C-alpha cells in the first residue's frame, strides 16, 4: 500500500483528501512539522509528499530542495498561493507538480496517482526492458537508472529522467510541450509551458557544458524540443 504524506499547514486538505485516498486503497500520513516529515522520508514510510509552500516552521522552498537532494520521493505542492513566480520557484526547487488550492479533489487525486505510477515505474524497471541509450557522450542506462555525460555521472529527478529518456529514445524527433507533458504526466496538458520549461532548463544545466549553447537538448523554436 502506498502512503501519502500530507504536510499542509494552511489548506486543511487532509480531511478532504482522506476519504478519496482510502477509497483508492492508499494510506495517509500526517506530519505536523518538518522534523516529522524528515522522519517519515528517512524511514521510507511515505511514497509521495503533499506539502504547502508556506510553512510555519521553515522555508518551504529550501525544504523541497533538501528533500529532493536526499530522495527521489515525488513531491506535489498544494498551496493557496497561485502566483506563477512561486510555482516556478517550487518546480525549480525540485517539486514534481504544483496545484493551487482550493481545487477539485478528484483532480488532485488524479495527479497523485499519476506521480505514484511514474515513481513505481522508475523503481521497478525489470531486466527484460533494460536498455542503454547513447547520443554521442550522453548515456542513459535504464537498468541502473543512471545518466552520464562524457563519463561524468549526472543526477536527475525522476521527472527529469523521464523527460530526457523520452527525447533520447526518439532521437531527432521534435516533441511539443503538450506532447512531453501528456507523455510524462499521463494527463491532458493545460498551461504546461512553465512546468516543462523549468524541467528542461534543469536538465540542460546538468547535462550541458554550456546550457546557453546546448549540444544535446535543443529547442526548435515555435515547435518544441529534441535531442540530437
């Protein structure tokens, strides 16, 4: 059973989402402090974190950065702050998704299920689908779930890995923003531009010697992105 760790000081979403999670067979954990969040994360008891960005006992953005640096746990920000700048900052910090509250509980549940599916897929890649993908000095090893550039190991978040793998698998093919979003999130793309742009920028910063003049992950203006 997957456990959803809820740490939302301001929205009171726990009471709303609990019945839906129970119906879908998920468990729910509640954390009252960042210290408790870290305890659940370290003990591996949670499979997804649902958190606010505005916390009473710490910096929400910094907390996301620290958790992302230590874990590939999916992170969804649920906040009453709907400013685009805050959304971008949260994604840049390492969040996988950002939902403005109040929202349709069923939409939130769909996003949770989507993140859990990706997390499970990345955690359980079997030997019979293991492949090594190469584009010049860029190497993706599905069996090890690793990425390297010219022999240098690169650490990507689960979503960054999925995006890069999608583009490398279809080397030379141009994917639109909507195509990338719908392939990775398994949901219809609505206003996905900022989300994809942030993840693409992060990938470039990690795999490119000069992100301003990318060798691998390239933009096709007015169309989308490609590798190669």
